[in-house]
C-alpha cells in the first residue's frame, strides 16, 4: 500500500511548477514596507521615478544593468574606455526581440520621459559631453562627484553610476574604476512583460559577447530575472551531488546492517529503511503538488530532515530486533520490537509534527519557511505510517527468513556446519552462520555480538568513556565547547542579503560582489514621501522637513525649491493664494525648476486654487562597507521619526520589503518551535515514568542549540531563513537521538550509574552510530555544491549532527555518572524462601543426536 500510494501521488510531481516570485518566498509576508509601497504607487506614477536616479525607487520592474570595469584598475573615463562604453550602449539600444509580425527594440519597450524619449542613465549624457569636449579640445569640462552638472544646467546624481572614484579638490573627478549603466523597461501587460523578459536574456548575451571581443574590460550584467533564475539554479547544480549522496547513503546503510553471520545479517533492511524515507518524501511532494504548491530550492533540505529522523527509527527497530530471543515466534519478536522502539519513535514524531506544525502555521511570516515546515510535516507523518506498515512488514519477512536459516541475500538454506566444511572457502565465507542448537543458554543473548558496531561499543568504548581518568578531560572539553559557543553566540548576525540563497557561480553573486566593491560609498536611494497637504510656504514647516533629512545627500526638488523661496524673501504666513499663484506663474514655468514638477501632486479646488496634497524628495545616505546593517538602522530611525514628527511622511526603497522586520520574521518560527517544544516536554513530564527524563532532555536540547548557533556563526553562517529552519530541525534531531538514551538510563533501577550508562549505550548506541554515519556521509557531497544555499544547509546540518553525537557519546555518558538520578549501588538479594526449583527436563531431537538439559530457577 505505501508503494502504491507513493507512486500514485508522486507521479504528479513529474509536472511540478516552480515558484517564480522570490519576493513572495523570502520577504516578510506582513510587512509595513509593502503597505508603504502601495501608498507610494498610488501617489506617484512609476514611469516618472527613474529618469534621474540609478536606484529602483518604487518597484523593481523590468530592467537590465551592467557594471563595466577594468582588470588593471584603469580609468574608465579616459578616451578609450569612454568610446568603448558608448559603443556598448549603442549595441544595447539596438537589441531586437523577434515576435511574430514585429521586432521589438529598446525604443519600443523602454520607459518614456515627458518628451516621449527613452529614459537612459544620466551618466550616458555625461560621457557623451565628455567625448564632445575632447573632440573640440575643450579642457574646461569637469565631472564632479557625487553630483555633477550637465550642459543644460541640470544637476544629476552619479554616486551609483561612478564607482572607485578618485577626486581632486572641490569634488572634481580624477578617475573612476567602474561605471554602471541601467536600462529600464515597461511591463504594463502580459505581452509587454514577455517581450521585456526576453530582452533581458538577450541583453546578458549581448554584454557577454561584447566582453569576448574586448578582453581588457570586465562586465557584470544583471537583470530583474537574475535573482529568480540563480535562486532556482541551486536545484539544477545539486542534482549530481544529490545522486552521489544517495549512492553513499545506500552503500553505508547496507554495510551498517551487515555482519559476518549471513543469517543474522540484514543488508536489505538498511536499503528498505532508506526506501521507506524516500516513499514518504515522494508522497509529501505529490500532495503538495496536487494542492497547488510550487517547488523552490529550499526543498533540498527536506530529504535530509527525513533522513535523520527516518533512518534512526528504522535502525532503532533493527537494534530492538537484535535483543529479542531467537527461539521466539516471529510474531512475538515483532511485537517485542514494536513495544520496545515504537513508543519513543511515536513521541519523537509527535515532537516533529508540533515544532514543524507551528512553523507551518500563519504565525510564520516568511513564506519559504512556512512551506518548508508544511512539507516536512506531511513527509514526517507519512514516514511514521510507512515505518509502521512498510518497514514493519519488511522486518517480518526477514524474520521468517532468519528462522528458516536462509541468508538475506541468497535466500537459500544454510547447510549444517559439517556439510559446510566440505564446501570451497568462498562458499564458506558467504554462508557462515551460527545455529541456535550449537549455542549454550549463556551464549544465546550474544548471537549478534559479532556485529562490528555492537562489538566495538560493548567491548571497548563503554568501558573507556566511563573510565575515571577520561571523565575530567571530557568535562574540560565541554567547558571549551561552551566557551567557543558563547563567543560565536555573541557575534550572531542577521543574513538578510539575498545573495546568501543563490548558486555561487552566477550573475547575482558576481554583480553583487562588484557592486559592493565599487559602489558601497552610498546607500540605495531612499524616497522621502510627504503625503499630507502642509504649509510649504511656512518657514517653520520648511525647517521641520529639513531637520529630518540631516546627514543625507539631498538630490531633490525640495532643497532647491526652498532656496528659491528664500531668494524671493517669502516670509512666514504668506497667504496661500499668493503661494499657489507663485507656483503657477514662477515655479512651474521656470526652466530651472521645470523638471521638479513631477515630484509634486496638485489638486484643483472649486475656487481654481492649487493645493499641494503630496510631495517627495530622494535621499542618499553616506555608508561604509557594512551598509546593509547601517541601512537597516537608518530605516528603523526614520520609522520612529515618522511617528513623532509634525509632518506626515514615509520612507521607501524596494530593498526595505526584504529588510523590514526581517530579524523578527525569520526568528519567529524558531522561537515558536522552541516554546512549543518546551511546552510539550513540560506537559509530558506528568505522563512519563520519571520527570527527570524531560529535565535532562530540555538541558541537552538547550546545550546543543546554543552550541550550534555559536559555532555556525564562527563558521560564517548568518541567521537567515535556511539556518533557522535547520535550527528547528536541530531541536527534533537532538530529541530523536538523546531521548531513548536518557530514558533507559533514568528508568534503570539497581546497580550503579556507570552500569546503566554502559547499558544505555549498548542498547541505543548502535542505532545512534548507524544513523549518524549514514547522515554525515549523505551530507558530505552537499558541501561541494556550488551554491550558498547548500553551503548553509551543509554547515548547519553537519554542526547539528556533530554536536548531538558529541552529547550522546561523550557529554551525557560522563555527566550522568555523577549527577542525578541516583541508583542503588548493589543488587538486592532475594529471599531464599521464594526460590523454586524446577526439575530437569530432558529434550531429545527427532534424529536422537543431541540431548538438551535445561534447568530453570524462579
């Protein structure tokens, strides 16, 4: 049934849809910046927001962008490079997109200016004037930075168009190592958007072809589609690495379940355990696809979540099978396995469903995290059902094969030892087995000790880790672990940079690196929007507005306009009629200020007066290398000012949509999952046999999570959507591995603490070790994937596995030997009067070849 369900549901995944909207996935769902963007879009037309500025001020839209620099740090403003850039500009404007019946060029799909001409970056006009000045041998033409003047008298901002600038006195540009050009496209309908998307693709090809013919310069193209393409590219570049991971896990799972005794060797159960996990994951993928869900690259982490939980459950069942008596019927042995292992597996599965269920709830503000948690919940639920049914049935089948003394691989009955001695050496090697009638009662429980991991733990490791001379070093090592974890924990940084979730060898990474290198002196342009009708003619209002813009490079109509008012000696309290007349007759008709008119929204009244209902200015902050953190602080500062200021204003830039409340949004799933996990542990403390189990489990989870956060920071992993999802999984992975170990120790009575530590390791250590080896081997190929997303996945998951393994096999076995709960040091002697001796029973087999004497004492 599980196989059939998986095939039926998983078949729909062959026609899956890919999530195209990166903002929908990674930006906070409930964001104030999105509301502010809607307000800005309703006030100002998008088409008139990009004719002077590099930045996308209101909406990303469609665009093509390229950074041109030199390998030798040459001056990009010299004659050779100026001609080269203008030649590239000409090639870009001649790009054609062929559609049935018409060929679209840049002139057909560009954003138009007021004079119906294409909007191009002002740096192009600067370069054209520079070329004309050189042609006429004029030496008085000077470019200033970050604001320069064109020959028509306009002031233009070039802080985001000139990079690596060296200046003379009075901000005159001496040289520039990089130049950036941007081409804005219209996307007003589906056909226009389709043509613009195709144009972007041809734009990148044109730039790359142009560079091949001009190898002395380096060009970094980037479009509005680059982030989406590079985000999904992780799935494509990961394919062969994931196949390698699957092969390694299959191989090791088979080896971990194998032993020299061919009858008791269970190689197929290792493979079937992995198949169980695969079927559950495929079922979940099919359900998500049938319910309208779309695939995205964050789903690459789900197989590893399933691998850690599913394989440990199957290995724990196999470990329980080894503890059953071979003379029992298969049904009795299976019942013992389910009674021994499925209780803890059910509880840990419930923990997964609760923690990931909270992450899948509407409380999660990041859509990618919510979808990931939802898919994980479905996969874990079906994995639990499939372990009960599919893997349980597989265990029963292998049980019957074992009872019939048939090897799991060949399924042929093993000959008696005397017959086997007559066979060739290779035959004896493959069909070596120990018959139960050849074993005394005292040796019957040790049938599986020939398993390498069982033999290693029982004979060597348990005695070594509980040695008195080893314990101080383990405690010291734990203190070192806590110290380094604390050092990293104090340096945790938020990873709101979108380049952290894309493949490495992509346009996004190359462009972002170049942009940060050459254009990090100034932050993105911030729109400062006043959305109320205020007394612009009032001097006190003017001063209030300018007070909020201190410390910025002002590139707007407002400062020039205020200076113009002061020159006209406009005083406080100027009648509104005179002000509107001045606007109509002077401001709007003066060529010097005509290009500022689009930054004011006018509303006509009944008496033919003009009222200013909204206005805007554009601000650029001076920033350093850590501009993203500074920009986030700037956003929070301006937001607070907008709440307390006398003037109603908002600030907006498209990057604010990703940054706005990102820290609280990305941390909310982890916080909610931790609270739910702690609540569940507290509530179940009244249900379990001993509440100390949950106390130790809570302390262990806290220690593991603290260490993982600290060490992932030291390993240069930021706290972003991917790492938070890994931390949620880390809670469950720790409980998965540590809960059975702690339960066996705490519930153990009699003997000493050391004895019960050894017993807990012997009972559960093999399953933990098997699942850990398979898990780490599966993670190793992930480290080689050329993607920042998989890099974060590997580092976080590897740290979770390593730190949990360290706690299971070192910290807990040592600490539990001298901390509560206490044990009785000596076994209580039973009253001799309660002993009853049973007479000797003689059993003779059918061939009358062997007599067994059995004495049982109660």
